[in-house]
C-alpha cells in the first residue's frame, strides 16, 4: 500500500491522490475499503475511504 502511495497511484474516494504513507489503517471485513488511522483515531469518512481495487497486489 505505501509503495503505491509513494508512486502516486492511490486515490481516496473523492479522487485526491494520497501523499502520505499510512502507519495504521482499518480494512473492512470484505477487504474492499481501507480507512486510515491518525493519532489513534480511525478516520471513517466516506470521502477519505481508499478502495483496495486500485491495488493489484492487495490480498483479498
């Protein structure tokens, strides 16, 4: 995930390219969505969600 972010190829649900690596995150039970965690607080906003479908090597 962080390699893809560093390469500039990861976007959140609102279409913004992620610029900062994730240190922690939550993955939904179906494995399709990632929510970042900042300062031990999950950021579960719809526009900030990250789809795992854009990551070819993300385990499913």
